[in-house]
C-alpha cells in the first residue's frame, strides 16, 4: 500500500514540476 502511494506522490510531483517548468519556459505557447 505504502509503495503504491509513494509512486502516486512521485508521479504527481514529477507532473507538477514538469507542468511548472513547461508553463514557465513555454509561456509563449498560450500567448
């Protein structure tokens, strides 16, 4: 159970960081 929850948090963390970086570096995409 803990392993699955940990993986979920890791995936969420990576997604959040990727989203932040993509939004910060590619702010011109959305105008």
